C-alpha cells in the first residue's frame, strides 16, 4: 500500500511517499523545503510569510516526492492508495495550503484522502522501519507547539495523560535562545553550545513541576528563572555554554522523570519519543539510560533524526495505518482544525 503524505502546518513544506506492509512502513521518498532562513531574522515564525512560502513550494515538493519514489504523474491514480494530509494542529493559513493541495490531487486522481492529526504524525514517525513496538506504549511528545505524555493502547487508541500548562519544551528552548541572542530555532543552537561545557558549575535552575505528582509540565517559569540568572551575571556572555547546559538539563530531568512515572503506572511495553525536541541527543541518550536503569526490558524507540522535526514521511506513515483500516475522509470534507488535540 503506497501513501502520499503532505505536511504544511508550520514552517516546513513537505511531501513523502511511503509503502506500508504489516505494522511497518518504508520511506520511498521524503522531501522537505524548510523556511528557517526566512523566519530566522524575526526570531520566530511569521504566519503570513509562512503561508505564502507554502504556496510557492507545495507543488514542486510534491512533484519531487513522486519523482524520487519513481511514480509518474500519469500513474498517480493507479500507484497511490491514499493521500494523507496534516489538518491540524498548526497555523491556519499554512495548513490550508497543504489541505487544498491534497483535496485537489484527491479529486483529480480519484485517490482517497486521509485527514491526519499532526501530533499523531509525530508518533507514527516511530513506525518507519518499526522494530516490534508493543502496546501499551507511552509516548513522550515534545515539539515547538506541544509537550505531552500520551498512552497508546492500539494503532488508533490514544489518551493524553499529561501536557504542558504553558510553554512547550521546544518553545522554551526557542525563547531561551532568544534571551541569549542565539537565533532561531533555539533547540539545536542551545544543545550545540551546551556540548562545550563540562559542567554547569554554580548555575542552578529549577526543575518545574518535577514533584507535582501528576504528568503535567510547565516551562514558562524556567525561561524567566534563566532571565533572572542572566541579569545577575555581568559575565554571562562568557559562560553561555554553562547556561545552555543547565537549561537543557532542567528540561531533560523533568521530561525523563515523568516519562518513567507514566511508563511504570501503565506497565508500558514500549516507550516512544516524538516531535522536534526528540532530535536532542542528550535527551535521547539520557532517556535510554534511565529506562535501562529503572524499567529494564521496556523497548525504547526513537525516530531517525531526519524524522524528528516536521516532515511528511510521518504524515504518510500515520496515513497508512488509517488507510489499512479504511478510515478515509472524503476530499470535500477535509478541513482545517488548528486546535485539534489527540
Ligand atoms: O516538531 P517540530 O519540528 O515542530 C512543531 O510541531 O512544533 O519542533 C520544532 C521544535 C523547535 O522548538 C526546536 O527548537 C526544537 O523542536 N528542536 C530541538 C532540537 N531540534 C529541534 N530542541 C532541542 N534540541 C534539539 N536538538
Ligand atoms: Zn511538529
């Protein structure tokens, strides 16, 4: 079963073709056109600019994805079993571009369309070359827009166990990087600079809600705590790697503690990482170590780095698991759902 995926919920225009078999998918092509350079100078994504850029990129990106997968335009109707598109959550005007494209392709080629929740898409990045994920699974979903702990009991059964009450983990990285004048996106910049410090020395930041007894998060106070520390330190510019190390570790400590607690509580057989922040090498390594130490025998799965930040292979992968259950959305019913939750 071959599925075309389209993703345009924020600042990446992406298209991908995957082939699904059993409980796993194989990526035949994966094209991402990133707008990072466009938004960098503003320190964040400008929705109006993002949507205009999606309009320019979407068809060339789809065309390249089809070509790279060896599918001719004339064979789309016979080769593809579904067209999956992210319909939310995300920026309305950006989502609309991907949706309108999927609708049109579905109408013209008579291929059924599939509506995909962007967060579920991140989860299904873990089913690319699936290595026997067993349920129940706990998914730590950490992106620029979301921080959630999700219980997955089957391919279509998700429950949110906890989420952030304010900023998402990725958002916290982005805002902290702005405070330290390190550009956008903040996560990669902070994690890179943190590698230069051996220890955080006397810099100490809080671990918000680490002992709250629930699975919720709060990261906006952490950014404010960092700001106060920077204001107190006339030499902070020379100690940026130490600040980055401590800031990153504060986030990782909270994420790991709650993921282990949730996994214990639900006797998880697998733990999955999802979302842009799952590209963070320290988070990947330390979570792996914590699982081995605290709940040995639990399978730990993380997406390949190229499928951590926004991409369409994850949307196509989620599409395959819906298509095989015949869960399609007619093209004339595809609609934007900017605040879609899981
Ligand atoms: O999943 P994603 O591409 O977009 C959303 O759905 O939000 O996530 C983007 C977020 C950004 O906030 C970015 O700073 C963060 O992921 N990120 C990282 C790393 N790479 C990307 N955060 C920490 N460490 C990284 N290496
Ligand atoms: Zn995302």
